[in-house]
C-alpha cells in the first residue's frame, strides 16, 4: 500500500473550494466535451445526495468555470447526449455509447474489500481493456475514450456509426460486448440433422467473446460467491478444476463437472458477465456522467481523462493536490 | 435441379420490381388466369379435390397466401396438400405480383403496426423460411448469396447495415459472427464454422425481407394518406380483415382457455409490479409506469395467456366496448402514476399518450376504438429487461427465480392460490417459464 492518507476519504467543502479555484482548469475537460459544451445538459450534486440540480446549460467554458468556482459542487455531471435545447433536454441529436465499470460493483472481486482498493481498481482496468478490444476488433469501432471516474472507468465511444443508435440496439451491443447471452450455435450436419456446437468450439466472433468473459469470471471467483443455480458442492468442484479453463481445456472441464451442471453454470455466468458493467448506463440515451476533470468528493479523487490506459495509475494520476498536500 | 430465381424468395430484387412494373393492371386481378391454374395443377403433391381451395385469380391467390399462414398457425385445420403450389418455384412470377397487391392493400388500409400488417409480415417470413428449406442445399446457398448481395451489396456487410433488424429484434447481435465490424455471412470459413455461418445466412434472409416489407408498408400507408387507393385494394383489404377477424373471434362462452381473464388479483402481483404501484422516483418512474405497468395490467386483466397462445390479439377482442380498459385498467395505471415522486403526469403529461399507445390505440389522450391498431399492444417487459432498465423495482422473491416475465409470475401465483383453496386444477400455467 502506498503512503496515501486521504484517498478514498470524503472531501470537505473547503477541499472542494480549493480544488475548483486552484487546481481545476477548463483545459482539463477532454476536447470531445469542450467542443460541444453548449449542446450538453449539465447536472450537479451540491449536497452529496445525488445530482438534483439538472437541466443546467452553459454557453461556453467561461460560464462553466465561473459556476464551478463559485459553487464548488460536491459532484458535476454532463450528458452523454447532445441536444438542440439542452436546458429542456429537447431536440436530441446524438448520444455517446457508454460502458460504466465501477470497481466496487464487479461481481467477482478476489480482494473482498468493502469499497474500492488498488486491487479492484486494477481489475476494473483489466475489464476496460477487454471491452475496448471487442469494440475495436469485433464491432470495428474507433474514437473510443476512457475516463477514470473516481471509483472505476467510463468507456465513451464517439464513433459516428453508433451515435444515433436507439436504446434497443445499444442493449444488443452491451450483450455482445459483455457476453450476456449463451451462444446458440446450431447447424445442420451433413446427414441433415440439427446439431449444436459449444461456445468454446467456435473461437471467433461472439462465441469467442463469450468464452473470454466467462473465463474471466470463473478464474476470478473467490469460491464464496452465491451463484444462481449453483450449489456449494458444485462451486467446490468448479474451484478444484478451474485450472483446466486457465489452460483452455474447456471440453475437459465440462466433462469433469458434468454437461448438465455445465449448462447451468454457463447460464449463470452469462448473467454475471453482464454485471461487469452497469447495464443501465449503456442503454440510457439521456444519461449524465461525471464530468471529466471534476472532483469525486466521496473519495477525493479527480475524474480524469485517460490518455494511455496501460500506464494510467489512478493513485498517481487522479489524486488532487489537496490530498497530496495533506498526506 | 433447376436454378431457382431469387424472385421466388426476394420480392425486393430488381428483377422482381421490374416484373411487377411490367405486369400491372389492378382491374384484372379478379380474372381467372389459365397459366396460374396450370402451374397449380401440375404442382407435385397439390390436392385438387376441392375447387374452392384452388386460387384461379391473383385476388384469390392473395387471400390463399394469408389463409395458408393462419391455418398453419392454427394447426388443427391445416391441410398442407392444398397449399403445395406456394412452394413451387414456377409460381414465382404470380407470387411476387400477389405480394405487392397484398402489401398495397394492407398498407393502404391498415396502420403498419396493426394486426393485419403484422400477420402479413409474419406470413411473409414463414413463406420465405419454408421456401428456402425446400430448395436443394447447394442451390439454396447460391440463392442466399445472391439475395445477400441484392439486399446488402455484400456477403460481409458492416453490422450497422443491420441496424433496423437489430432495432426490431428480428435478429440478435449475439447470433452473428463479427470481425472488424463486418458480419461474416460468406463462404470463406471451413468445416463446422461454415455450417454455423450457413445457419445464420438462412436465418437472416427472412429477417431482411420482413424488414423491407415493413418499410414498404410504411411507404404505402403514407402514400394512401395523400392519394385515394384503388377500390379493388380497399375491397381486398376488407376481405383480409374479415378473414383474420374470423381467426381471432372469441366465442362468449368459451371455456377452452387454460388461464382465464378475470378481475385483477393484487395479491398475485409480482414484487416489481407491487413496487411500481406504490410509486417510483424520477429516473425510473416513466419506464416503470409506461413500459412495465401498462402492459402488465392490461394483459393480466384481459389476456393473461398471451405467452401460451402467442396470438396477436387486440384489446377490443376481449373488451369490445373498452369498458374494462377505461374503468378498471387505466384508473389503476393513473393512480400508480400519481403515487410517483414527483407525480408522473405533473412532470410529463405526454406520458398519457404513451400509455394509450402501448395499449395499441396510437398516440392519443385516451383509447378509442377508431384508433385501435395505430400502435401495437405491448406485452409487459421481461424480467431480463426489468433487471437492466428498472433494477430499482426488481426485488425478486423465490417464485421470481422460476419465471421470465411478471405476467407468468401472476398466472403461476393465481394457480397456486387456486390450488391451495380448492385442492384441484391440473392445468399448470406455463409460458415463459425457465427451463
């Protein structure tokens, strides 16, 4: 553990004031927000009770700066959508596609901490990297931005092909990217009979994504989780034989735990896969997200635009000066 | 085996459109056509013992096309021998003209979301599926490749080209094989992988054609608002409506249904519905009332067996005067809307229109029979969707683990209560039950 004393502790109103007057600069807001600030709805939380001050609109960065300096909010948010009339949330133009990975909500956390810690933040980063790979390699998407949210990461996709997709299609992208459906690989054999393939026998496209996500879940189980349809006895067996999955011997693993139990397991794993992100955020076209550059007061960290995911270290790169000074 | 023209499967190919353009005299569609009769007579396996079941004209062909689907769905009376001609590739030219006659009649007279339009689209999907199945496998692959190029310009289209299919849930993204943004639908793979891709190819063709059909119906419908449709199309639409209504007629004293409609039983409501009725806070409020509660209460009260029967009924099939809808169902929905924080209609008065729309009566303040069919009567959200969109109301109990839809919960719970009270009844309500 590093010698950081105040990280993950709540910021005081004085800390917030200090942050927004001394440290925060409009240039810290990523360009993809700055260039259309006047088309976004802003929301603020002034008390720590949630973003109740909504429908806010700023014609330019200067006015936003004035507001933040004066009010030093507990939290600041901006919409993923662009509107003709953001102050009324009317005239929808487009919405980014978002994946929200919150370290504290990852369903399989070997660290077992109560809130967030270095280990589960690393885990969140790993999940983000997997999601980005699928968005690029399978869906062929570009313009993918990552923001450290304070307790996890936001993946914000601005590829022009997805900006106007409706909620239903976003839900389908979510299921694909996260491995939310058990693949049904049916085909007609040469003898004319209907047959099916297991997901791990087709190492391409969605079946591969599903296999990867399921692998991640199974290998990160602590063994104490309660999984729907899985008994304690089965869980013990999974833990005993999961090395087979690590070396990609899925067929053998299925054989050991039994095909019927395997089907049940894989059905439950699909549900856990989906819980690696907050699904509601992805399907919501009018969501407001924490404003990159703003302060996450609950944990005293900066919501930070991530230039390079691999080298990004939240405990170095997202710590405000008032925390560093106090440590 | 002779080559099959794609016109037989795809009414939207250039060739099909040209054929229809060249044929076009609507006044003559009621005339008997010797060529058509000849093809039917020489179709292998075609039953010819009842003249009334043999279409002699395009008008009759159009009705038979719909009738085939209704009978096939109805099972008991379905006699496939009378419909063999539908699967004879030689009939392609007549069939494609009939398709457009039907689409224009239905599109002009009915809303694209109406039951008539939906049955027409479903019948088209079923015809395409069955025709494809009956073509010899190598020829089928050739036809599919050609249709994919006709409709998507490629056998490896970008997945966003399938946006409408995904939006309308005609296909799932997770059923496709994607690479670098392209959907792999070509023949470049080998072994079992190619066989899996072949199955996707077969599935996507009917989905594409139904999507195009829906878009065509919208175009015709818009056009009909500006230009009076040909009287023969109006007559045909009326005939189709009568034929479909016959299929959906519910005799008053029917006792056949396993799960009967009856007064709502609050105790049997699932936790998500009870929580919604108590009132939901802004954020989840609109979806909970409009998407979840409206579908749930209306189906629970009028058509609880929807997932078992799977017939696209209208509200008025069960509530012909809309008395129950206006005096029982809507007041409950409105009361729940008032319990929300802040009250739903205070913030969003237009949500009243959305509630009416979800009941199948279009975007109007209150439901009325003249607007029925402008929109679809939406079934309640599935548990899976509730978990994603409305986690705040989803507080599952032990029964929830066994079901996939709140309506199934309601039916199951009512059955359990009935069995407890009477100690009888062996009809276990199924439908949307987990394996």
